[in-house]
């Protein structure tokens, strides 16, 4: 569980597997969620975006209820 402001953020199993298969470490994912740029789109969807030397990390999530975001995929 990762916290950012009022939000509780959790990673789905699919996101963890996808991140590790592409070579994105757990530290990069956590840093992206904690300090990356938040971009809202549609009604309940959000992207966390950070740029690193090796490329850009995008964590796409969905607001499930009240103050909880579930990260569904990592690119």
C-alpha cells in the first residue's frame, strides 16, 4: 500500500508482473506514484507519469471507491 496525499494506492497483480517483465523496478514504480505527475482523464482514471534516463514510466490506475486507487497497468 502506497500513500499519496489523501489517496491509498495499491498495485494489481497484473501491474506487478507487467512492470517486472519490462524491467521497471519496484523502487521506480513507488517513486513514480509518490512524486510523479498525476494526469486525470475520463471520470475515474488517473496516470502517474515520471521520466527517467531509461525512459518514461506510466502507471495507469482507476479510482475504485472513496480514497482508493488501484493501479491496473504499467508501461
